[in-house]
């Protein structure tokens, strides 16, 4: 977490154990260049108070796409 900037609306960081990695030649993978940071998160936070973000997380992010509890809020 220390490597990421502290943002009020930041999400979770997952620690994984990787058992196998497959590679490919990558010949068809395009190059992408960094253009700039996205401003949408900061714009959304400017509209919401910190409590508003917590409410949003409880309402929208408490369960992952595969139905597991994300632990994003502590109740």
C-alpha cells in the first residue's frame, strides 16, 4: 500500500500466490503509452463527503462479482 498514493476513494489491494504463469510471444499485443492520470475519482470525491463514499461502498462494493464478501468496509 505504501507504493500507492493515498486517495479517499481507493479500492483494495490483493496479495496473491501465483502457482503457474503462461507466456506467449506477444507479437500481437499493442504498445500503450501513459498519457495522464484519470481525474474521474477525484471529481466523484469532490461531490461526495467521506461518509458518502463509505455508503456507496456498502451499497455497491460489499460483494465481488463472484459473490464473495470484499471486506471493503468494516462493520
